């Protein structure tokens, strides 16, 4: 399985935001694009992908492509589903999620707990502009890619990643948006490290 953990540092923790101004809602537009890049193909949904959105280090929204239903690849629809999830945040108790809809759950977990939980499922890969270039690395089994939104990792987040990550990789010579980075990571895996097309 491929997994992505995306930190949304300024993302809202309540459902009180407008679908007409997602960039003004803590750059929720970035997180919605990350969900789309992680789970959607041109005419379908990828198999065996999970994306975990860590919202302001308070909640984690998990999307599982194998069981997702009624999710469409536009930012507004994804944001509406996130808003629905945050509206049910009282039902998320510790490691017990609020089950928002098929394939989507909300946990009352911050980054550290989410990273600890997901790290046991595969190889943690820190995606960063100063990492080893993808062509110089081999794709790991069951990767767990960790990346940030439009903000840099905090010192504490960087420490947690340094303790868990087995690799620190960069997707190219230019700094890309988080959703673009996810697309490049998928392509790297889809092509077995750019060797099979």
C-alpha cells in the first residue's frame, strides 16, 4: 500500500469555513488537491492508497482509496467532505475514529500519533527539497511519504521525522506544490523508479 501523510499547519479544525474561499481557510485548497492527487486517476480511483491529512496537529482525516465512495476530484467536493468530517469531530475519541462516510474517517490525533501509527505499516520517506533525488534511490515497499503543505516542517516535526524516516528524498530540482509532489511520487512508483513504462 502507498500512504501519504500531509501536514496542514493552518487548516481549520471546525466546519466553520466557506467553500467559496478555500485558500483563505488555512490553504485548505492545497490539502484538497493533495487528496485528489493521491487517490484519483484520469478515469477512476487508485487501488491501495491512503492519505492522512493532519489538520493543525489536532485531527487526522484518513481517506482510503479501497473503500472510498461518493468522492469526486474537484476541490470544492473534497472540501465539503472535509467540512462534513470536522462537523462530526465530537465523535472522534482518541484512536477511535468518527466514520464520516465510506473510505473516510476522522481521528483526534496529531502528527506524532499519526506518524507512530502509520510508520509500522511501511517505510517512512520524508519528502523534502533537500533530500536525495528520486532517480538515485530505489522505491521502497509500502512507502509512507510525509510532506508538508505550503509551510516548512517545524523543528519538532523535523525531529519526529528524523527519528522515523528511513529515507529523505526530493522529487526534482524545483520546489513543487504538495499535490504535484504526490503526483511525481506516484509516477516514480508506477514506473518502478523510472525504469518501466
